[in-house]
């Protein structure tokens, strides 16, 4: 009976090891020292490449408005004073990308506006970092530290990820120090979340918390598959509920290549406006698929016009990658290199067709930056030639509005045209800029939306 029980125990152990092996989990075989399946060997190689990042920045302190009144100060004989400032601190994570050059990947929001960036390694060393370049639209930043005996993480091909693959998140949650959590890939190509300008997130249930931003999401071979960026939380506590998002390594590589070459991302531009292909539109176009993007407008002299795209074309794929909606098409174009030629698969009059397009650089009129608080999250530009309003209206067009942003909450919408601000006509982006940077003052906007004029007050 004892032999039967012993045999059953060994069979159960072998069954467990087989399940682990088939699942792709690394493990150490049961030896004389009784080793159990473990991720430790992989993490021993990966953890030195993940760093903690602490930033300091000086922010102005708001004084009592009376102290800013020169008559008040003169009456009470209050001497002039220098603007007061306080030191703001924040914590995040980063990943050593190139050990030979000391390059570290992180999120733009981790180091944005920082006056001092301190990078701490797992061996206790700390370095002051400088910014090589950053891209707010994808939330990727590249910083540099002295290249002194560093360890880098190899990049994986994130296009090969599958839902259900095991992943491990490494970072610095809540400033506790390096922490490891595990989970699986819950979903791929998440977009339309309104977190960043260009979204193609890996969704994972590996626990990600504040401070994990900029840290590593690795596969079980210890390769970097993504940069942890955000979590979904139904309340303001920002607590983890098993829905985290990471920027795929392939997108990070595309952005990093441009940051290293130019110090910025020179965004490609096709010159089209798109909308999602809905089941109703698919029925109207008499096609079976409801995945893709419909061309609604083409700018004159744009790459799209030169390629022969037409209004009403349904874009289904770019360079063989199938599209889900208009957001995925925008991501595909925005992450291309300027001058790159692509194959665009379309449906026109129910028939499949492939057109070649060579993308151009996004017009300088499209501007991103710090604006009036209620305009944050919107992108503005001049009305392009080819727009149906080009010869009819003078103003500034809203190219995009990030979902959930201050601009979205204030009521601004994509394709709105601002024709006046505070009852002053604005015919171009240059005329609009002084109001956009008005530092929180009330704005009375006259907007044309779908051919109808309306007023919108931003306080």
C-alpha cells in the first residue's frame, strides 16, 4: 500500500511538471536539494536592468491674490518679493535599453518637467540622468546615465505575443523598491482609451501600481515585451484591479529609433480623416466585414491624394496588418518613418485594391504642447487645403481630442472649427496661440460643428 501511495505521489509530481513545462513556465527539476519550479533564474538576469527613477522639480507656489496687487502692497508698505517655489518629487521606474551607451527607457510622464532625475540601480549605485528625448504622444522617454557596468534587457518581438502568454512586471510601486508581479497577457492592441495620443497597448493582469510606470513587462525568457504605463481604476485611488497597460516593445523601438536620430519623433502624415467602419456603414457599403476605417476627407497635395485614395474608400490593412478601427489606422501611420512607402489595402465599390503611399512629415501647423488648462488633450492646426471648409471659413481646426481629457470634458470635439476667441476673430493657428497660452483665463469660443455655429465658455 505504501508503494502505491509513493507511486501516486510521483505521478502527481510528474503531472504537475508536465503541465508547467507545456505552459511554457521555466522550472528547476526536482533534485537532491528539493528545488521547486521557479522564475528566480530568469529574474536574476532581468532585475539588474530595471531601475528606480526619482525626480525633483520646482513648481511655483500660489500667493494670496491681494499680494499680487501693487496698490495693496504699496498701501501696506510690503516690499517686492521673488516668486516662491516648492520642490515636487515623484517616483517611477525605467529599463536599461543599451548598456554600452547607458540608455534607459521610461515613460514621458515620469520625467516630464523634471529639474533633476536620479536613477538607482539594484546594486545600490545612483546616477544623475539627462534626457535624450521624449514623445508625449506615446508616453515614451529616453534618458542617459554613465555606462558603467550596466545590464540591459533584450527586446522581444511584441507582434508575436498572444493572449494567454505569461508575463512578469518589474518596477518600483509606491516607492517600495524593486517589486515583481506575474500574470498573463489579457488582451492586445487596446486603443481608444484616451490615455495617450497613440495607443496600441498590451493589457495584462500582472499587478501594476503607481510607481510601476516606466518599468518592464517581460516574457518568461527575460525579454522586454512592453513598458508598463497605466492602470484602469474605477475610482480616484488608482488601486490595481487587474487591468494594466503596457506600451509594446515594437512601438517603443520605433519611437526610440527616432529619438536617438532626431531627439524627437517626426510624425508621419497621410493627409486623411477617418471614421470607424460600423455595422450600419458596412451594410450601406454592401460589404460583410465591419472592421476597418472609412476615408471621410483627403487633404490636397497630401500623401493620400498622391496615392489615389478616395473619399468612401474602406481601409482594411496596412502592410498586411489588419485594422480594427480608425484608431488603429491612425496608430499605424503615426508611427511610420517620414518617407516610408506602405501598401494600403482598401475596399472600393466592394472590390479589393492595394495602393502604395509614401508618407510625409506631419504639417508644422499641428501643434502639441502646454495650453490653457481646458484645452489640454486637444491638438490644433490650420484648416488644410482640401477641407470642405477651406474656402468657407477662417479659423483653427481641432484635429483630435483625447478621450477623458480636460478638452473632452469641456465639450470640445474632433473637427470642431474655432472661428473666434473672446469675440476676436482667429484666422490661423498663429492668431490662436496667444489665447491658447492664456494661463487659465476665461475663453469664449465661437465654434462651427457640423456646419452649425455655437458658443462654448471655458473657465
